[in-house]
C-alpha cells in the first residue's frame, strides 16, 4: 500500500524545483550573474568563494536552467567538499532540490561514493523533515481545535507544510483532488478489485491509485516471518488495514489465538466477508478507523499497520499509541515502509526519520532488506495513476520495546 504523504514525495520535489524556476524568471541580470559565479565557486569546491558570493546576495537555492537544472548544492556535492555542502545547507540551499533528470545533490554524492557528503545532506533532510512533521502536527492540532469550536474551518488532513524556494515555511491547502489525499473522501469512495496486466490481484481507488497489489506478497511473507516466528502458542495479532488480505492470510499460517483486523472501508470489509474471514477461529473484524477504536485495543504480541490515504503524520500518531497496544517487552511491531518509495535518497531520509520517532517512544528498530520480485515492472503499474514503488531494495522494520539496563 501507499500513503498520501509518501506517494506524492517526488511530485512535491518537482513542485519545489518548479517554484525555484519561477523565481529565476524574476531575477535581474546582475543577480543571475552572481548566481552563476556561486555555481562556479561550488564546482571548484571553493568555500571562500562561495561565502563571498552569498555575502554579495547570491541565492543558494537557484537552479541553472541553462544546463540540466543543477543548484549550487549539486555542484558542491560533485566537488566532494563536505564543508561547503554543509555551509550551503545552512544558507538556504534546498536539500531535496532535483535537476531536470530528477536527481538530487545527495544522489550525485552517492554516485561518487562520497559517503560523508551524502550523509551531510541526508542529516539535513532528516532535520527539516522532522521539523516539518512537528509543524504539521501542531497545525493539525490547532485546526482540530478550531473545527471543534466553530464546526467549520480548515480540514487538517487537507493541509501541508511547504518549504518555499526562499526558505520560508508556510502552511497551504493540498488541493490535488485525489481521494488518496483525503481519508474521509477515500472511505466514502468506491474501490475495484481486479487483475492487473501482470496477472496479479490488485485493489484500485476511483482515481486509479493502487491501494494494494499482489507484487507485495514476498514483502509480506518476510514480514510475517519476522513478526510471528517463535511466538508462543495462541499469540495475539493486530493488523491495521486489510487491503487484499495478503499479510492476514500469512498470519493465519502461524495459528494465532486472537487475530484482530481493523479495516474501515466498506468495500474492503465486504470483500473480506465474502472470503469468510469473519468466520475464521479467533478472527475479529473491526469496521472502524484505527483512531476510533484504538482505545479499546490492547495486549498484542504482534502489531502491523499498512493503511491508505494517510500520511506520515498519521503513522507517527500510531507510533505514539504502541506502548498501550503491546503485550510486553517481547511484543513485535512492523509497518509497510513505502515512505518515498520512488526516490532512493528520500527513502533513506524517511527510514531515519521513522527510526528516530520510534526511538522517541521507546522502540528499537532492526531493518531487514529484501529485493522484491518485481518482474514485469511496467505491467504492474499499467492502467494505474502512478507507481508507488520503483526501488530495488525494500526495508522491513522490526521493532520492539527497548529494555533499560
């Protein structure tokens, strides 16, 4: 599955670059010349020259449309000067800016095996992403309070925090209109269960967005093994988001004594009932959003979540509930880590962000890497809105409570 905030990561990067280009069109000839000098300084790896250019008013975010859309950060990354890269990031360079080929400065460093420079940009990405998430959480909380007081106002789920080309952070409506961007709209929309061009089953929303697809099976097999192998007899499982029922089917092979499935979408519930899930021993189907029933759930040995039309903020909210859901220190938790699954650099950033957020609530994470069997990749996404996964390697998180010595 995918989530609203993650499926559109590449789109948001592209929008950021487009805004930078729009700013470029309004710059004076002298300003453009100064920006070109900054690029030349960064290409030469000269920190002193770069400082001089910025002191004279050069723009660290500027991208040169006359080449392939590189920014000063791209040139600095290519030069291998990590100090220069850190300096540019402090002075307003966009850590996630892409060139005309969709390549970030971090990916330039990675292609040159420059781990320190790659790490410097990734650390800045993690810092800004956590800041953005914190601002988003605060904004959503304030919007919820306003809505409760007035019964009208901004829909918190429809707001996004945006870092503009000049470095300012603003909150704006997310008005792309797709049901994947609005949980309420998604839950009231129709879903289709069909066979894709690859011959595998998939669930698709009204916009053609893939809710879940059969290619995820090998990921789910490994996840179920990590979560369930060696569990005590009659252990308990909580799964948030049924989808096609792939992981729930795999959970059943380990014979849990209690198996709770939380699934809010009526079409998915009808699909699972048609398959007889409500009659399986130990299975309980809860047709609610997890936010509505979480207070009534507890004491699980295995917890897994894989939702649709929810962004990272919602996943982070679920993280916060985990201490009240687990049966004890030996309980295990995992989630479908498709966060920014079409960009390797952003995938690294969100891997670290999720790990840090989990540490914050007392969970330690082990990452298990597999290579999904994406044979006939083009066929998998044919006839759909977009691909939500294009990377070679998938990371499965296995989380447990930290034991303080």
